[in-house]
């Protein structure tokens, strides 16, 4: 549509120029000058429109590149290790009796004097917190929503129910101290950022307590194949 409009403007400018040249001998000097001025103005408008089209196209390309860069960060070696460890936590959270309460107690500040086994479990759980931090950051990239959706939602659907479970548990264990600045508690809740990402991706109408991806047996996302495709 923009190309058609630009073509119309250029044709209009050329038509004015041809008419002015054809009839310059019979036109008054003032009329001739006005025709020339209109032609120049229209020519300038056509140039500005062309520059605007170039700027818009460049902005779209940049947005696409930025969206891909975010995904490349999501599947780099560091975040792949985070996601693999977090997935092990998810399996234990969903299937191991007593694990949820144990890990939440270990994560609480007053229970940081742990033995080696507990320190290992706590380290694994901190990868879940790091994954939540990545999705929190992603929820602020509204301008890249289309790219995020096209890149398989950054596999948020794989994690959604689990992250809501963890976020709700952590938020419910927060100490509600009076005197905090207005909005502080709400803005720093784990569920706030997950809900923001949910709305941005259009997933907010799906129940939070249901899995979006159902498997016949526990499995992790096929991260290796995704990485190869991007490369």
C-alpha cells in the first residue's frame, strides 16, 4: 500500500512538471512560478515519504533482529544449563513427595545453614529463580511480542504452570511489613511478572493450574534440536 501511494505521488509530480513545461508559453509568470512551487513541494513530500518508508522498514528489521537475539540468549550455553537444572527441579516438584516443602524451607533466609546435599538442592532451585528472572525481563519486551510468539513463545508454555506454582508459594511466604512504598509489594511479586508475560503473549485466559503441554512421560524441551536450527 505504501509503495502504491509513493508511486501515485511520483506520477503526480511528474505530471505537474510535464504540464508546466507544455504550457509555460501560455501561462502567466506568476501562475508558472506557482506550478513550479507546487511541483517542488510535491517532490519534497515524495522524498520524505520514501525516507519514512525506509525508516519504517529498517525499524521492523531491527525489531526482528532484537527478538532473535533474545532467543539466542535464551538458548545459549549458560541459559541451557539453567533450564536443564530447572527442569530437574520441576520433575521433583511435581513428583517427589515432600520436595516442595523441603526446598521452600531451604530457600527461606533463616534456613541457609545447610549440609552439602541441601546446598546442592538449593543451588538447583536457584536456577528456577534465574529462569523466572529471564521471563520477567522478557515480559518487558512488548515491542517484540510478535517475534516472541513466532519463536515458540520461548517455551514459556512448557514452564507456565510450574512457574505459577513456585511464584504463588514464594509470594505467600513473604513477610508483609507495613510502611513499604505504595505499589512496592505488588510490583515485586513473582506472580506479577508471570501474569504480565501471560497477558502479553495472549495466554492469560488459560487456567493457571493446568499444564499447557501434556506429555505421556516426563521429558524436557528438545533444546538441542532448537539450538541446531537457529545456528
